[in-house]
C-alpha cells in the first residue's frame, strides 16, 4: 500500500513581524476598521 504523506501548511511569507497568524489577522482587522471610520467621517 502507498504511504500517506502528511500535508504541512506553508504560511507563504516569513516576513511577518507577528508570532502568530491570529494576531496578524486581528491587527489587520483593527487597522481596516480604523481606516474605514476615518474615511467615512472625513468625506
């Protein structure tokens, strides 16, 4: 029988300044909300 190969997840980039993907996603969400409120209230 053929052995099953384990799949490993590649993050895609090692240039992140955050230790975890969850923290990086949370910071990106917060920055997007701040930017959207800034654009909404200034225009």
